[in-house]
C-alpha cells in the first residue's frame, strides 16, 4: 500500500487530541514537569503547582532564590478515526463492489500514513453486523449497525466525530447530517468516494441503476451531455451539503488503471488539503 506523503506530513503538524499518551504531536495547553517543547520557567506557586513540579536545576532559582517550575507544551499522541460506509444501496452490484473496495483501500492508505508510531487509528464500518460482509472484516473493526435506520446511523457517526480527527469514507448518497451540529465536525474530513460512472456517464447502452430495468441510449451526445450535467449538479449539491454541515471535503474517484485504485497524487493532495482546512479552524 502506497503511503500518502502529503497527508502524513499534514497530520504530523496537527496538535495532539490525547490527554495521556506520549507521542509526537504538540499539545495546546501549557503543562508542568512533562516532556515536550520548553516555554520557559515561572515562579513556583503553592496551590497552582505541585512540589514535584519544581525544577531542581533551575537557573532562575539560582539567580533569585525562588523555586521555579518549567512550563512545556507536552508532546502527545494523535487519535485518528476512519469510518467506512458500507450501507447497502441500489447501485449496480459491480459498482457497489468497486466502491467498497475503494473505501477499504483508502482506509488502509490513511492507516499506513499515520505520522507517528504512537498514533492510533480506530476503524469503524457502517454495515449490517450479522451480514456476510461484516464477517469478512478484520477483528479490530467496530461496527455501526446500518439496520437501525438512517437517522440513528447519522447520529452515531456525528457522536464519533466529536472525539477528534475523523475521516468518513462514503459516497454520501444516503448519509445525511444535521447542519445545526457544525461544531461536531470541526475535525472531520469527508472523503467522497465514487465510481467514475457516478461522476460522468460514458457513451454506450448502460443501466442507470434507477430500478424497473430502465436503461438509456447514451450514444446520443445531447443525451450524454444532459445526464452528465445532472450528475455534476447532484455531486456538487452533496459536496456543498457536507461543507455546510461543517466538514472539510476530499473527492476521490476509482481509477482502474492505478495499482491502488485511485490516483495517488491527486488523492493525497485532496486529503492533505482537507486536513489543512481542519487544522486552520
């Protein structure tokens, strides 16, 4: 699996969202007597500092005779969450299979790209937990029950996003989020993963997956242009909705010619840019 180098570098610059585990990410609140980036010394204040916080090698104490403590920005680990959407859909089975494969590969790429050995990636999958698809997943996967209904699933995903840096991999044709909960998605990257036919219909006689066996003759350029214009508008509405909900968005389209199933450079840049948007908030 190829490592997403820009993504790894951008995640490495994020501040820690863990309270205890030592790692390579700088925290946001100064602490005392810990490993991290030194900010300088301050006089010891009973009640605010503990006796064990006193720096026994303080140069300031030698000069003033007053005990001092060392302030630091602690180095902590980063917790990352990846949520795959494998909810059943009305897609052509071949398209569904490809999108599920793409979601799995993207999860692996993000996991391989975590910036530090101490960083942790939790893997969630929206799926029917008693289905064959669920039984094929790794032992460490945590399930979000897709049979509980769209509203319950979306709420479960929203609740997880509050915990820190979260990647949601989905086509977002079914997942809908409450726009009033924008603060829940301040550290969320929505990776919109699609089959190429969902972005632009190729010419030829194909099933549109609209039910009732409906097909369309797409050999006519005007009909192709009309349908592709409709697809473009729909996909833009999905992206706009995700952004309005408070998420940063990266778009990925399956590429059969690529070893990884997606264009490694464009995907890496798109995800890294989305993470940068998160870090700038």
